[in-house]
């Protein structure tokens, strides 16, 4: 996406930096002091996903939010590096270059899988917190059909342009409603701006086409990092059962069930999600003060 021409009002823009760490030109947002938290959004999102949570956490932590390769304002320098392992590797390289060793990683949806892969690769984080963590493959016909369609679209010339130019506000609204979440007009507008940008769409399609959790899922039982999962009962994108199965396999895991919220819980009710984070990272008393 162009910067700054179409992003003068982008959330947390005052904290934005653009960092060249090959192969990508990253967009990051870094602010605050205290224990270090890395924030990783899910597929199709960007740093705007944290717009309501960021100001609640910033007084107590040093935060680093990133746009994944090809998504948001991160310019991808290698289309072949949008899968789980390459993104985890490239994120670790970025952290090394900017001297940011996270104490914990907060991931939303697919961002949780990236976080767990990073700790497998000896990231410094002592805890991983997953919000509606996408730690399961599509089942049945969808298990092969969805990745096949994503790969086909990613390889089709101009597919991203066609998608971006034909997307309407109504279709974005319906997509968000389909997650089970109730997003305000501001949030809807930000997702519309992402969905109508060909570069962002292309990056999202590439991530979906290259995405595979098979290896990570097989190794869940060997990941000893403290992991805390927050799963919402009306999440229509990642069913609650996905977090239940992951929690049962992860050796040092806790699972919190949250009623009444959907897949984008941290955008719907940032205060409740922030309190969960404070509790799991044992900073609740400091936050209350």
C-alpha cells in the first residue's frame, strides 16, 4: 500500500517505522516501555487489527506490531516466503536487526501459529498468547479445496487486481459479520481499504496458498513454552474446538473460554482481552494501579 498518501489517518501511525530487513521492507509500530510484547496479526489483517488493544497495553509494555510480508504496508521482497516457516524465520531476522527480544508474543488467528513456530526456532519469548488461534487445518473437502483455490488465485495473473477492484463495502461488511464479530464503522472502513488494495490482497492470497500447519501440529506436544489460548464461543472462522484440541496437546497451556465474542474479539472488546493479557502475564495489579 502507498505510504503516506492513503494512510494519513492509519491507526497508531505516529509509532510507524519502515525497516529494510531482507527480503522485505517491513512496516512496524513500536512504542512504550517495560516487558516486550510482539503482536502478530492474522491472515488478511494488518497492524490496524490492534488499534483498540494497543493504547491499553502501551502504558505497561514495550509493544512491537508488525505487518506480515505483502500485507498492510510491508512490501514483500520474495513472494515465495509467505509460508509459515519462512515468515517465522524472516520475523526473527527482523527482531535481531532492530534489537527487539520479546518477552511474550501475542498472536491473533494464524499469528499464533507463527508465534509458536518462532519459539520452536529459539525466539526469546517465554510466553505465547493466542487469540482465537488458528491451530488446525480445514476439515473434509475444505481441507484440500480452500488451499487449492488460494494457490490457483495466487498464480493467476491479475487475480488480486480483479478481487480488489470488485470488492464492495457491502461484501466486506458481510465477510466481517461472517466471523461472528460486530465491528464498528471505523474498523469496517479499515478492512475495506485493505481489501481494495491489490498488493495486500496478493500478499494474503500468497500466504493462504503457502500455508501448511502439518508439521507444527505434529510437534505441538513438544512445545514447552507457556501458552495461553483465548477462544470465543461465537467465532465462526476458527471453531472453539480447535483451541480445545490444541490446548489438550500443548504441555504448558491454559484455555480461556469467552462467551459473546467472535473471531475479532480484540477489536470488539479490547478491554476484556487486555485484562486477560494482564492476568496471564501477571501484570494485572500494575495495570489496575
